């Protein structure tokens, strides 16, 4: 079965470098993935002086939700994300599964303007 996935990408350190590397790794796992434009935002509910660069992605896969989530977390670890970084205001890369088969997994994140903009760009009919 083909599952549709929306993923949020974010970084506040060497932002373009890390987003491009995350894109490359995601393409290896999900070759049909498409990415929205990158948006620069201020931190939301997060203690950091650094701006974030955010992006949304969409892809189809026959993998189950748990497998997709594991792949995203493995990519974060591969890129050097550590659990203690967040408390220091560091987000090398953050990859979150937002929607899996039209089931919203992160409702608060989905309401953020930069996520809404990315989804409108990639899949305009989803948010109607």
C-alpha cells in the first residue's frame, strides 16, 4: 500500500549545510520525495538566539509509519543530533513526521505558518 507522508525539516546550526545533507539522506531512503522552499523563522517555544531554517517534504512509501519514524530519527543521529543538544538551544537537524496517510501526527506543528506554507506549496488540497 502506498502511504503518503509529510515531514518537517528544521535546523538552527549551519542551517543550509545541514538541510542539504538531510535532503540528500532523505532522497536515498525516499527517492520520490519533494521539498518545499526553505523558510527562515524565529524560534518558537525554544530558547535559542539563532534563527531556524525550515522546510516541508512530501513522499509516498510502502513502509509503515513506525519504519518511517525510525528512518527519520536514524538520519538525525547520523547527522550528529544528540539528546542533550536541545536543552542547549542547538538543533543540528530536526525531522518530524507531520502527517501519515492524512492522519495528523503533530497537530501543533501542523498549525505553524511555515509548515502551512510548505504544505500549500507541495499539496495545496490537503489543507482545504
